[in-house]
C-alpha cells in the first residue's frame, strides 16, 4: 500500500520527518480567524514523495479555520498522450477533480483547490493561448492562471536545485508574447524568482500593467551559496527591490516559503521542531518589509506545503503568521489571512 505521509522530497527540498514534527504541539491561536491557504501542492511522484488530499486534510485538521485553498502547479499529473504542449492540461483536470471531491461536502468544510494555478509553456508565444483556453475548460470554473518558474542561480546546486533556466527568462521576447495572452483570458501570473531576478519581475509588471501578478515566497532572498553569511547584505538588496516592485499596483506578494532550504535558515537542524515564536522572530524582517511595501490588501500568508513541511508543522506555521500579524487591525488581518487571496484568485470568499 502506498504511504499517505510524505517521507522524501525532491533534492532541493528538506526531507519531511513525521516523528520529528510530532515533538511540537501548540495551542491554536485565534482559532476562528478564517484562512485561505493560497499556495500548496499535491504530490505523487517517486522522487518527490506523496502528499495528496488526505495528507493536506490531516494538516488542516491541526485546528486553524482553513476555509479554502489554492492549488499550485507541481509539473505533474500531465496527460500521458496527445500533443506535448497540451499535456499540462492534465494537471488542471487532476486538481479540479480534487476540488470537486471537496465541493461535495464529503471531506469536511474546506474548499480545497477552490482556485487552481497550472503551468503552461510561455515559450510557445502566442500559441500558448490554445493551451490556456483548454485549461479554462478543464478547470470547471476554478482555473485562475499559471506559474512559469524563472528562478535560477549559478550556486543553486548547493541547495539541490537542478533545473537550469536561462538568465533573463522573463525578458525573453517569446515569453513576453506568451505572457500577453493571460490578461485577455482573465488569468493571473504567479512569479517565482530569486532575489537577484526581482528586477525582471519589475520590468514584466511595468510592461503588462493589466495583468495581475503575485510574487511567490517573499521574492526568494537567497541564504546559501555565495550568499552564505551575508544575510544583512542580501536583505538590503532584496528590500530595495521589494519596494520597487510594490510600486507596481498590479503586483501582490505571498508571505511564506521561508522553510525552503535555499533561504538558509537552520530551524530543521534542531532536536525539536521550531515553535511559532521562533519562526516569527526569524521571519519578521521579511514579512514586515513586504507588508509595509505592499500593504495588507496586496499581501497574503501562504503555507507552501508540503515543501515547507521539512522545517515545521502546518499548525505551528499559521500560529507564527498570527504572531506576526498581532499588531494589525481586524480588517488588516482579514486581508492577510483570507481577503487578499480571495480577491486575487477570485474565490468569492
């Protein structure tokens, strides 16, 4: 029987250790606060482990009031046949099937995969429109846009990343031609880059002011490779780029992903998993900088599970977010935890 708990992750991600995570339990803070988790994956690949609906629901059952989620592409569940360009449509079909299961009410209250973000090859240029149109149909009203990962760095092998992407990918003429197909179809774009590439996202946002863009994982300030031991210098560079990007009104930001290896935090090395106070203290400069630059109406907390599960548990993560938002007003908290995500992904919550 295939295990339902992930035991391994791809090499760029930390290994999930259920026995270690079980050593930390916390009382849920503000248990009634509605949460839309706008960034999680569902995984079933030999090299990546398994994290499917039962696993996500088990994490959600930690006690926080998660009312809906948004599925983010994992470059998987593709169609096994048919035109190569159209095979990623299979991932939308998969996620929509999970969403339909949850919409039945048979799996509890959370509307899992209420929004779906897939992958389409923007190097197809204008021809990607046909792929996007097929995804809209396959999504059954839940498909919201795509992510086209551009993160790449000369030192990325030091955190296990193996996909080599061209420098300036988001500036490529064909990619821009493909990107231009999103807005006419009412679709958004999830941007995942490392902090040295944030200028490319600024250029993209300025070139396409009518296309909603959300920056993943606080813009990826690297903490390993040639940036090891240079956290203050990286923070100075990153924060300046964040403020520049926030000046583009079509751009939002996701507050999370900091449990990934490339950020250089060492919370996964402790005998005990980190508590929410420890996480909030480590993340505060990044989260507060983003909220200050973008404002709560353009910022949203995200779990990035199960990728971040190698560093901490789901319940502890949301407690850390609530600690980070302690000084916010009730309307600001509503935006950070569900309102911004619902508006950006058009969830109607």
